[in-house]
C-alpha cells in the first residue's frame, strides 16, 4: 500500500537498517491556521453561529447552538451517504446527520441557520462579496491574512463580514457546487450582536464538512446542505496548552526526529 511504501522509505529495508528514526504525531487541538509558502488554508468563507441561546435564569433554559443541536447531538436529518470510493454523495443514511444552512444576501440577527459570508481581506473592502467565490475555490492565502494584519487565522478571533449581491449569490452557488464532496474547514462563531448592521464576528472553533447540495430558494438566498467530516491539514497550528480542547474534526500529522 502507499502507507507501507511511505514508512518503508522512512525506516529503510530490513537488511540495511537506517539510523534515522521518526516519530509520527497526530495532533487534534488546533488553535489557529497558518498558510506557509505556496499553501492555502482549506476553509470556506462562511461561519455558522453556534452560541447557546436562552435567558439568564439558568442553564436549564438554554438550548444548544445550531451546529451543536443538529450535528453533535445527532438530531439532524440523515438523508445522504458519502461514498469514499466514488467521491460522491448517494441517497440513503450513513449515520452522519446533515445540517442545512442558508446564505443570505445580508447578515442579520434572527436567522439561526445563516451561513454568514466572511471577508478574508481588508484590501477588498466593502467589495469582499465579489471575492467569496475565489475563496470558496482556492481557500485562504497568507496574503489575505496579512491584509487583515494577521499572521494566522486564530480561534477565537475576529474577522470582518460582507454582504452579497444577486450576482455574488449566483457565483457562490456555482463555486459551492464545484466544491461538492471536498472536505473543508468551516468556522463556528459567537452570537451576533443585537444591532441592525454587523461588520464583524468572533470565531469560536473550527469544524469540517463537505458540501452535499446547493440550491437557490429565493432571489436573495441559497440553501446549502453540509455533512460533517474529518480533515487533515498541515496549516493547523496546534495548541500547546495542556488542557486544550480536543477537536473531533481537524487533525494534523507531523513527523519529528
């Protein structure tokens, strides 16, 4: 297999053992993502609000956020299955629930299913919506991060949001359809501030999912069905804090001598 050949190349043949030894580290506590030379961070330029909702009268009245309630509680619908051999989705359950999110032309409070468009570059200003399809297809670059004054995309961290025109939505639909089946990072964010105009959001933690289906439900919105998955990316920066939370979706594999 490819793995046998890979580790055989590291260790050398049995008849001629190598003095070089490597340790494989499987890390899954990402605190940030950083794009090295020639790299892009495989993240979709959207966020899902996943804060607890409820009143201050105690935890008993609180309900889980949208991602948590649909995916991590296992209560989401399970209508599709991922075929790893064909790299396609098929009808029928596979034990992994799906979540349906909506891309609206404007970001506003009151839509828990909102797939909030993120502008990953201050250089692109208010026209960031024009570049959402580019980020969908290609991911986040180091130059984009530098334009925001960042060396890495941190969790938690703040990023600007953007609005979308009708043409932007059409281009997003095409780009998301092209991305179908590919494992991507997705940001979960804190509760949106209770005001009409929202210019930025606070990222909480990363998850990973594949786009199952994309459809236009109205002139100003897109419906996107996502299924959670696992992604391994060398752009992940692992937390060194002993009690760092384990992330079930994002892994990085590193070799050390």
